C-alpha cells in the first residue's frame, strides 16, 4: 500500500489551503453537499468554476439534486467536494442539521452510509481519472460502536484510494458531554483519488 500523507492542522478551517493546493485554475469543481456554502466563505480567490449543489433548495446554489444520482456526464469534473450532514437531530425531511450531534440511531446511520455509498459510485463516475474527491468527515459512535472516518473511507469508498489525510483540531464547548466532546475535538479532510481500472457504478 502506498504511504499516505497525514498532517495535523491547528487551523480550524484548513479548506482554503486545501483548495489552493489541489484545485487548479480553470478546473470544474462540484460541491455535492453545498448547503449554505459555509466551507467556501474563506476561499476568496476562485480561478475555477464551482457548481454548488444540495438536496434541499438554498439561495445562491447552482442546482438541487441528490448526490446519489448526480445529473452530470461521465468524467467531467476535476474535483468533487463531499461534506455530508453528520448524524444528529433529524428534521422533518429526515436530514441531520445539528451542529453538535449527540448519538446516532440505526436509521440515521443507514442514511449517512447511503450518502457515502452514493458518493463512492457517483463521484467515481463524474470525476476525471486524475481528479480528486475531497471529503470532510468525523469519527462516529453508533450503538457504542466506533466508526473511524478513515476506516469508513477504506470500507465504503472502494472506488477510491486515500491520497492525503489532514486532521483539523478545534475547540469544543466544555459543557458538552465528555463522550461527545472527545469525538468533536477533531475532524478530517480526506483527499482521495479514483482507482484505475475500477468499474463499480451499480
């Protein structure tokens, strides 16, 4: 297995630096979980095209679509950005909106994993062979079982290989429960590349 670069970042929002390093001028970027585009607020220079997409309508986004069925042709994107809603409180539409989630039920986990399985299939289809999938993930605990973010990439993103892992530390309110607080002190920016010769689109 090829060695993976893993770095520790004290910057709470290193996305701007990741963009400068991985996204070239003129590239086509598809953010499939754009939401209110929070992760892009510090990215002031964008010499590339970004398609802001989400399953729910948000003012300023390019289109509304489900990432499990991307409305794009094969091999058109240079970068796909995947910042999924983390398991937590469930809205009336069944989506998770809590910024500081607590615990996850089996139903919530199945929805979360369906997004990962969907991005494995659809991002592989729309990315160019030399493209990148940039994921923002957290470690999860479901029914007292730990689901490490990097391990989930290896298990569910089978069409990709991990290229870089950036661990970002952040300050978490002390009033949170100790188990939740310990999990929310860090998250991962995981950069993946499509595996060559893999055809797992179904």
